[in-house]
C-alpha cells in the first residue's frame, strides 16, 4: 500500500519553477528521505504534501486524501515537524502536549508521548527553559500527540550537536518501529543513510536519483585507492580493485618499501550525492 | 464547539502566563487612570474629571487591548511559526480565530470591570446607569478594534519593533480622540484628524451612555462609524492576513 503517491508535481513562484515534475511513491511504514541542497525544492514539495501550498499541476495522494483540500480528517492523520517553529514559551512541556492533544479526536496519552521523545524529566518545566535540542524534541512530541499515521520531518536535526543528533536518530527509528510512515527531508547525508529505507536526491526542482542508500552507492562501481609515495598522496580510481591492489603491493614488495597511508574506499552516499549535486552547490 | 472552548481556555492560560502581555495590555490603562485622576481635578464633559477620565480609559483600554494587544499576539505567533504549526492540526481556523478573539474580549471585559471598581475605590465614580448599553458599547468598540487589529498584522512585517509601531498608532489616536481629556481646545487640524478616528466615536458613545445617561441605540452615528471601521478592518484582514512568517 502506498502512503504517498506524487506524480508530475509542479510548482512555480512568480517566474521561478521550484518543483519541476517530481514523481515518487512512499509505502506505508517506510522511512523516505528527500535529500538535496538548499533551494532544491524539498521544502516546497513537502509543504504541498502537508497542505500549506497549492500545487500548479500534478497528482498528489496522501493516505487517500488530496492535501490541497485541507480536510480536518486528513489533519487527524498527519504529524508535522516544521523547519523553524517555536511553541508557547510560558507553557510547560506537559501543558504544550495537552494543548495540542486537545485538537485531535483520538490523541495518544500525553505522558507516554513525553517519555517517547525523552522529555520525561522536563515534563513540568516551561518551554523557555529548554535547550535547542529539547525544543526540537518538543516539536516532535507535539507532532506525535495526535497519533498520526504519517509524520513529516523537515530537517529534524539541523543545528544539533552530534550527541543530540544520535538521540534524535534513535527516536526516529523508534517511530518507525511503531509502524509510522515517515517523510524526512535533510541535507545531511549520514542522516539519510542512517534512517531512510529509500532516498530521493533532488536538485533544481527535480529528482535526479532514487533508491535505497545501498543501491545509490552500489551503482557507482568505482573504488578509490589512496596511498603516499615520497610524501605525495596518490589517488587512483578503479573498477577492478583486486587487480590494482595486487599490482601495487607486488611492486612495493619488490622495491622493499611500505605503501604508506594505504586506504581502499567504496564510495559513500556522500560521494554520490556530491557528484550528483556538486556543480549546482558550488 | 468543543475545540473552541478548548482553545479559549488555553488562550486565557497563555495570556495570563505571559507577564509582559498581562502588564502591558491589561494593567497599563488601569495604571494610567490612577495617575491621571491623581493629577486632574475639576470637571470634564460637565462631570467630575475622574468620571470623564474613566470613560477615556475605557476607550484607550479598548484600543490598547483589542487592537494593539491582539495584533501583537498574532504577529508574534505568526513570526514564531506558531500560526503555521497550528494550521497543520485538525483545529479549524474559524475555531482558532474566534477563540483568540474571545480571549482578548475576556481580557478587555475584565479590564473594563476593573476600571469601574478602581474608579469607585479611588474617586467614588458611579456605576454605569444603563448596564446593557455600556456592555454593548464596549463590545461594539472591542469588535471594531479587533477587526482593525487583525488588519494591521498584514502591514507589520516583523516582530522587532512591532510593539513600538502599534504604540505609535494607539497613543496619538487616544490623545487626538480625547481619551486624556476634551479636545475642544485642540487646533482645528488636530480635531479634524481626531474626527476621522474610530476611537473618537467610541468615546462619544461611552460618554453619552456613561456620563449623560444615554442609550447606545440613540447614538446611531457612533454605531455606524464603528461598524464601518470594523467591517473595513475585516475586509483588509481577509486580504492581508498571513499565517506564515516571511520566507528567509
């Protein structure tokens, strides 16, 4: 079953075409990552799905709804974490969750949600006393309190320190184990690689590559071999690493020298991403 | 309806929790009343000055609460992304906006009641004679200024300085309309400007009802002008009101 179907989606602002014929499908229970540099059209795409923007053309079906019609029934079933948004500074964590829980017909237990996002100890603290990472977790808690089937996460860890980021990843994994469908946008490659079942890379309003992270990295068959020779770094790209390494080591052994700093690397998603988006982002 | 009551309850909690809002919006007119009545004696509009100043502060409080207070609340929520966030929930926008409006009206009603009590305590001002008329007058003024408050949000682009902008509108308006005393001796040009402002008509109505024992429904000019300003505000708000902060 598809949770989201997008076909030939287009959207322009003035003369600028932000989204130029984007199509993808997300299955129920899947974590889908939308990757791309700033200005690639990720947020516009997601905001059309969330019901904030109207599309110019194309077909959009989310959980059987057309988000452009902004039905209450639809909003009962989605949770949204926006890129930048704050909540009421003078309410406590628990009060904030209760306020939002009241908007839904079948909310989850407020305390359960607070524990899920790891704010149990901050339950009765005012929002203004929370750290940046804790505020993001509050955003997530508020998005989950209506017990949505589908959660939109727009750059959920931007600005986090590494520890907070790991914690957020754990949380997103736990959402997935609850069976939620998740649409995640990010410009962090490791994040997509860690969390997403499938990713789509966007550039200039189009999806230029789509697949499981392993597939994306797998279809570039080049391996990079690096070593130092006379203090100079030598980088060789090869589609036949076994042969190259044999030749290199044989030669080095014969000459009685060490292959200093030898590394053999398969391309990561980051390499693929940079190759795909590079000339635009520079 | 359940959602409206839910939101109204929380709006009240959020308002009173925010000390800045509570002091600036709720307390300030009461404070001004106490100060002004301490320094002004004699008569105003043919009544003891404290009576006239009470009427003046009801009008000023209305503009300060229903117009500036409401606008500030909406602008800050818009710029912080709270309005956008709420749009993603099942709460209907009509329930949300009516609850926000209802909440600010409760604040104004409490303020007006407190002004009457404070006047009574400090200067033995009389209770309003025509209770229904005074309630209707304050409700009409509150509604008109709330409509204008919604409209002005579309013209204030950021949170920084929005409070100053609103005060630059409200304070001179209160001065020109006669919140702080009669405008008969003002230069003609200032009186002409004052005559164009909605607060002038609200104060006229309050004076007629509170100071001179009239009924609101006899002051049809005032009613018509206030209704007109309110409708104009709502029409502008429908075109200019934004739910999201400006991009980037």
